[in-house]
C-alpha cells in the first residue's frame, strides 16, 4: 500500500469494498476517483482519465465511516463512581436513578464529550443517543446538554437524540401529546422514544405514543422487549398499531431480546409482520450478553440476542450498536461499532462479516429510513476507513489500527 497523497483529489486504487457496496458487474477490487474530497466515480480498473495522483491500497479492506445506532450519552462513563449493583436490567436501572440525582450540566457535558471523542476517533460519522426523560412537564438537563453537543459536533458527527420516556407517562393521551410536542420543539434530530417491557406493559399507552408521534411528524425509537419473558408482545403490537393508524414515520426497535425466548413459530410470525412495516431493528450484543440471564453465581446459558439471521432473511434492516458504555448497564465498551460487531458476529454466529454484516454499522439509511443517507453516493463527502492489517476471513479482528479519512483527508 502506498501512502496518502496529501491532497483531497486523487484516485483510490485497488480498494476492497464489502460486496454490499461493490457496484454490480465490478470486480472485487475497485478504483474510486475523489475530487475535492468528494466521491466522483467508482469503477473497475479506472483509466484515470482525470490524471489524478494515485493512492494504491493494493486490496486493503475499505469501509464507509460508521453509524452508532443506539447509545446513551447521558448515562455513559458513570460506572467508575458506583458501588455494587444488583445484576440484571432492573438492578442497573435502580443504580442509574440514584446516580442521576447528582447530575449537573457540566458533568453530563464532560462525559458525553469524552464519548464523542472516542466515537470520532473510531470513525463514526452518525450517532443516535437515547436520553432518560422521566418528568412529564420538564425536559431533563441532559436533553438540553445533548442538544448543545449536537450543535457543537455537527461538522464531525451528526447526532440524533431520542427521548427515553417510561411507557406509563403516555397512558394519558393529552400528556402523550404534550410530550411529543416538547420533543418536536426541541430542535432537529429529535425522536420520540419509550421503554416497552412486560413490567410496564400498557397497550393504550403505546397507542397514545404512536398517535402523538404521528401528530407531530416524529420518528420513533423504542427500547423494546429487552427481556427473556416469552410473554413480551411489544414488538408484535407495535406492528399492528403502525398499520392501524397508517403510521407515516420510521420506527426503530432496539433489543427485542424476547424473540429469542419465544416459541419459534410465533417469533417468526412476528418477524413476518415487522417485514411489512417501515421498521429497523437494533441489536446490542454487549449489553444483552451482560444483562440477560444475569444471576449472581450462575453462568448464563441464554444470549439474549434478537433473531438477527431470521430478520435479515426477511430483508429487515438490523443494526448493531454500542448501547451502554461504562455505566451500570454495561461496564465494557469504547464507542467503536466494530467492537459491538465483533461481539455480535460471534454471539449470533453471523456469516460473511465483512461482505454482509458490516451493513449493520455503516447503513445510516437503515437507521433513519432516508435512502439519501446511504453510504458512498457519488457527489457525497469521501468519508471512509482503510484497514491495513485486517483480512477478509478474520474480520473484524485486527481492525484496531485503521486509517480514518474524512473529506478525502486523514482525520
Ligand atoms: Zn439502550
């Protein structure tokens, strides 16, 4: 591999893109022309008719910059100051509530800023964060801090914010409307969110959430069935509500762990319904492996992952994301989506990790539902990563060392 030509107009030669990104009828290695930091042309064996300087990758694996589809910047990096925590999801929620009482805008800003710095260094260009919201009539301080950070970081990472509101706050239709209005009024990149679990199940509240989102033109992102209780029905009911009201927005459901615990026929029927609506799933392998089937002194035997392969077989977009990083929910993590993909690829035994599963960390269009955000559109910024040491069969091993290129230049 030769070295970067120190200009933002050049011919990137011999890049090995994943097959999902390789143009039809092209060879495995492609040449990509960049002009002024923008993608101009992808072809097999370019004649370099523009006479550009050449950066020869000699077959190095190359990916678009990444999307981290599900994070919690408000809670992140709090683990170090906490005492012992009861294992499992509900224990983590209790520990978080106790810590939250001490949050200040400066504390949230510093922790979230650190997280974004790691994310940027890893090669992320789009990040969606959830933010706990527990008062019907007051925005949490973190929501406002995250709005400020989204503005401050807009040239580096595009940041979306989801209001993570307990389902019972939507039980009253007027209150549901008021919450959606506050979220919609809080600026661009805001989505309506909620936590849907058998411990708080309320069909009417979920209907109110969707009606309120529809009225405000908001997209929805839910923490859905994050449990191994086969009775969890949030995902199936969500598809029914979307069809009932002809929901116009895009919906993302994170976790959906319960599918893995349900009767397989029923779970597959639910996925058939998901495939008919405008929905993407997000799997969070690190957090699920750590929080599901978590009992002190017992080795877990259930993985808690959603049915990734079955969903993909139905062409349902499935993202893989970081989720909680170094907080009471998950003590691990580094805001590198490749770390989440590595864990997810092992836990879900995904085939063709580079050539197929990398879509789960690069397809911003899958997360937002906007086709215009698909990676590597000609005329868009040349944002990509080159892996000098990784290989096709071991990917994503040896991806720690990577060259992150933004607007054609090393970042
Ligand atoms: Zn989450």
